[in-house]
């Protein structure tokens, strides 16, 4: 321990230390006055002293490059290097010299032997340090801009990490942490809006669920030349919302049977073909206000859509509707049909006379049977939300007889397919739903009771075992009228086609696999569509500061109420400032819109 004495300057780890006592161990004083007893091997001598105070130690300015050049090829102890750099060897210059050695740019070694680093290493490290310093400055500049709600064009690359959080593709972000913002998709979305990385209109919701947003690019094959029943002599109508681009079902009546004609997609999409795998990976069409993302190539819809050509190939499902609303004499056949396209409004004008009036009579009979079996109707406001040339168009969907007619005709076809499959031991994806938790049915038009009643329903699901669909009032049901738009409808058609052609259908295990894949995707698609509709409704409110509308209080909980705005089919929460009860109607305006949170905060007028 002869090298150390009381007052010596030592190096302890990377910190300066002053020796204050020497015994079986060395007692040192650290910065801040802390005293510590250490072994001799734990400290290294920088200066024999006396060092009166660690406060005397501080970085000193000097021309380090010149000293580095003078040392060229030699190795010297710390004392000589301190004299070379500062012209003196004191505790202060010893510590300042050691800081330069520890910095590692120009020198290397320990207090006993220090050498100059080679030129190429110095230049490489200097360049790396300058690059790091520039990156730190750029980072800090970006953080300051973001705090002000600004963004430079060069910030976009770094902000991609925030975008990944906003799209649920990442769970961490250095930028959000640096801004003191908790990491969440909503907060990331808000930041990207605030700085202009995303325009306010950008809809992230389908991407958050990992849904495919590009169109399928596979080319369909020509339609095979095969026998088809000629039903072109029957008047057939494809009735859809105005602007519909994928008509895949139509209805006819031949005086005895009601016919539901469905686009014969399975004629071109065989199980496990490229088109089938593409459709399975997508699950269904996505109907977003700003676009439609198709499950199958648009060219296939153009080829098979009913009413898009003079005649169309179809899979036709025919059945009699008995006096009690039951279905009998079910027939399913590949066909060729001639279809006229109508909007619901056009069809509504044809319901008081003619063939559509007769079809409505049959569908009402069927609906009465379903209602007697417990079918329930959720009679809450519905709207169509579309974005056309950047404008958000929200159109209420009125309760039309024509819409009810088509709904029941499609349910008939689904029940007929299910019964046909059971009668022929044909594996099939069935749609089922457990009964609601309450059998009480609210009166039509009672929004408060209907809002509460909706909560009684359990989700419908697809499965391979036939069970009742309580919400529809059907003992057995299969979705089979939208094979252009829903994958399990296509699977049902593939099964029917195989059976009708005398081929081997998919077995139960294959159907089960397809049901599992489709159910997972269809749930995500429904959520993405619902959240996208909400997003664009809020964009409309944001753009229309003078907006106001009537709202109905549908639920109250202490000092908060849930309002339903029928004109937008919009639910919003309201902190009550005045006494309101469920069923009260009030005029509301928009106090604030939070696009990332998908919330509209309303205020009562007057």
C-alpha cells in the first residue's frame, strides 16, 4: 500500500476518490462526501497528492490532438501525459488527463501505461461520434417539433414506429415514451393526426385488425360448359341497395314455387383452388364507407353477377311455401336465368300488384311462422355511410316492405339449403344462435326497450352441427345466398355442387376447418366495418360545426345518459346537467369530436 497516502487521488471504478485513511483497507471519499472502505486492488492511483478536495477536479481545456500527435508510437504513464498536455502534473490535471484517456478517442491504456491510438481508428471513431451527435441533435429537434404539434418531412421515417403502434402492429415506441405519452393505439393515432402524419380522415381500423386491403388479382377461368336448367322464361329480380355492384341473388315465382337464384360462384371456385384459398384467407367482402375490399376478384363478380349480362349462370333454389309458412318440395339445380335489377325503392312501388305482390304474400306467411317460433327483430335506426369524392354521405335506411321481402326470401333459401343438406347427409356449415336471455319482445318504435332488448342476444355462430337459430326463429339454417361476398356461403355452394354432380363433397373435418378460419375473420371484418362507420360519422360531425339533431335518451346511469341520434344511428354518452329520463327527446349539438377515441361528446340545446 506504499503507493497510496492520505490525500492521494485515486480512481474507483470510473469515479475520482480521495484517500482519507489507510489500514487493512483503504478508506476513500467519493463525490458527495460519501466514505467507503475498499481493497487496494479496487482502486488505482492517479496522483500521490495532496488532493485537498474533489471539488477541485473538473475538465480542463487543452489541444488534445497536438499531444496525441507528439506521443506518436510511445507509451507513457499518466504523469508524463498530464505534463505533455497541460504542462503540469497536479490532482486537477491528472483527473482532466484521465478523462481524455477514458474517453477513448485519442488514447488507450491505464494510468501506468498510456499510448496514442492509430490514426485510422481515431478518424473512424470521430466520424462515428459525429454521426451519433448529429442523430441525437436530429432526434431532439424532432421531439421538440412533435411537442409543438409540428412535423418536418424528414420526420416521417422515424414516425413509422408510432404508426405501427397506431395500427396495433407494435407495443412500444421510443417517440411516445420521449413525449411522456402512454403507449396505446389511440394515443399514437392522436399524435399522428396532430402533427399531420395522418390526415384526420385516415381510417386505421381495418388495418388494426390485420385485414387485407388490396384487391385479389387472380384471374377467373371461363365458365365450364355443363348442363343447366333453362329458367330464363321466369321473371327474376335482383333487388339491392342503390349503387350495389355485386348482385348475387334474385327471386322468381313460377306460380307454384318461389325460386331464389344465386350466383353460381362454385362453378368457377373449386375447393382448395387458388381462388378458394384467396377467398378463405379474406373471409368476406369488407364494406367500408370509403371503399369495398372484395373477397374474390372483381372480374369474377362481373362474370357471374346476376343481371349484369343478358343471361346469368345461377344455382337456383326452389320450394313451395305451405299455408303455415313451412317449406316443402325443395329443389336445387344449376340454371340459367334472365334477371332484372331493381333498387329497394323501385321494388317498393311494385308490391301492391303483380308477381312481387304474390311473392310478398309468401314471404309474409313465412315471416309469421318465424315470429311464432320466437324470431326477434331489432328495430333500431340504421343508416348507410358512404364517402363519395371525399364527401361523407349518411343516409337513413327506411323500413321498406321490399327490404323485408328480400330478407325473408333469402332466409327461406338458407333454410331450404339446410334441410336439403340434412336430408342428403351432406356436411354443411350451419348458422346457429342460442336463445336470448329474455323472451320479452319490445313494441316496435320503442327505442328505449329495443336498445335494452338488443343486449339480450348472444352472438350467432357457424358450426357443423345443426341447431336452431333463435334470433331468426328457425330450427335449421345455412347462409347460402351471398357466395360472392361471404366465404362460408361459397363453401355451402361447393358442397351442393359436388352433391348435384355426383362428386365427393368435403368431409366434416374439412368443413370444420373452414368454419374455424371463417369465424375468426368474419368477426374482425364486422368490427372493422362498425368502427369504420363510426369513424366517418365523426368526420362528418367534425366538418359540420353547426350540426344539430334530435336524440333520444335510451339509458340513464346516475349522472350519465346514453343518447341515440336516429338520423346518424349514433350512440353517445352525456353527462347530465338537467334531469332527463329514458324516452325523453332532446335537441343536441356536438361539443367535441375525438376521432382517435371514436367519441362524440354532445350537449343538449335549449
